[in-house]
C-alpha cells in the first residue's frame, strides 16, 4: 500500500487501516484527486489480507463537507458543460467498492458530515460518532437531490418517513440524535472519540474476518431478495463459513472455555 497521497493520510497498525481525508481547510470537501485516492486505497485494502478493518475519518474539525463546490465547474458558472451524472459515477465506484469490501468498514464521524460526505459515511458498514457530529443531507439547501446513495441508504437505516424529513428539511442531526435514530452504533464525547474508534476497530480487526465478509454479503444481498432466495444464499455462505479456520477456532475455544483467537481465515 503506498502512502504518498496528496489528500489522504494513511495509518496501518495491527490489522487496522485508518484512512484520513485530509483537506481540512475546506472541511475535507471532495476534489477529484481526493476521490480518486480514496477509491484507490479502498480497492487495494480489499485484497490485502493484512488489513482486517478499515476506518474512514476526516482531518481537523470535520468528517467531510461533500463535493468541493468551489472546484465544480457546473456550479462555478464558467460556462463549461459538465454532466453531473458522469461525475457521480466516480463516487458510485468508491461506494460499491466499500460495500463489496470483504471486511468491516467503519465511519468515524467528528464534526460535520454534509452532502455526499454524509452519504459516504452512511455507506460504511458501521459508524461511530463524536458528540459534536453534524449529519446534514445538505442537497436541498442548494437545490439538488441526495446523491452518493443517500436515497438508498437513508430509508434503509432510519425508515422512509425520517429519511424524507432529513432530505427535504436538510436540517442538521447531532451525534446523540444520530445514535437515537440508529444512524450510528455509538456516540461518545469528543475527548473519548479517538480511543473509542481505535478500540472498536481493533475489536473488529481481531474478529473472524471471513465470517464478517460473508455476513456483509448476506445482509446486503438479502435486502434485495425474497425469503427463499435469502435462505438459499445463507446456505451457500454458511457452507463457506463452515470450512474456515476461524469457525473451527470459535467452536474449539467455546468447548475449551477460553477466548477465541481468530486469524481472519
Ligand atoms: C467548502 C465546502 C464545500 C468548498 C465548506 N466546498 N468549500 C454536488 C454537486 C455536484 C456533483 C456531485 O455531487 C454533489 C454532492 C454534494 O456533496 S452537494 C453538497 C455539497 N456540500 C454542501 O453544500 C455543504 C457546503 N458547506 C456548508 O454548508 C458549511 O460549510 C457546513 C455546514 C458544511 C459547515 O459550516 P461551518 O462549520 O460554519 O464551516 P464554514 O462554512 O465556515 O466552512 C469552513 C471552510 O470550508 C470555508 O472556507 P473559508 O475559506 O471561508 O474558511 C468554506 O467555504 C469551506 N467549505 N464546505 N463543500
């Protein structure tokens, strides 16, 4: 994994890769370079067996402020014709790679997560928030529709009624409110945030990684399946899980009344 990125900081330790979006002067708003770099790291991490958990966060006081509006020609009025849908396919690639990643992806949200940055946080498998987090479906504030999968993820996480409210009103949701809504796993005081995120990621990195990857596949795919098709998939994936060393270890550890030591295979 290379680490010489323009707008990302990369830290790898004990099975956890922490990716920090690093444009703090614009609250980590996305430009093309940061988006391409993030996609590259996510795709490399997917096939690197030494990485067993991915953490995505922002440098400075924010998670991210969405698309960099100053650098987007369609909005800066310079006359250049830009097909926004074509630009969005670059985000779609990133988000599909996050979902397909065969290991947990944790969004660590401190400060604002607005626009497409908010929806990239929602695309993570799990989220930890600091109590100063501000989730904003900012699109309607500037006359747009939610992109980056917001219309897909948000109703699935909080229900259609709340999702509609968040998108139409585009009001801020605080960290504690996000926890109440089930939008994040946990919200903690900002002073405790780094330690909580590190402990959470370490726990996941020490888990049965193959099983986690299969669980992601089963749950995400089952959202689109009927019951029989989900039964069929669970059988297929359980056949796979059943042959893993971590399943053997889990059962052996249970019978020996000791904590399991998973190797991720
Ligand atoms: C920014 C940004 C930003 C540039 C703060 N860009 N500089 C859209 C269009 C096309 C294609 C693809 O998809 C999308 C998807 C989207 O993401 S649309 C939504 C884009 N994001 C927004 O509309 C949010 C814009 N930002 C804000 O509303 C506020 O900055 C928030 C509520 C995020 C934070 O407010 P504050 O905490 O009061 O911070 P601030 O406004 O003072 O921002 C700090 C600096 O960051 C400031 O620069 P300055 O030079 O004055 O210090 C902002 O201009 C800059 N910044 N967001 N998206």
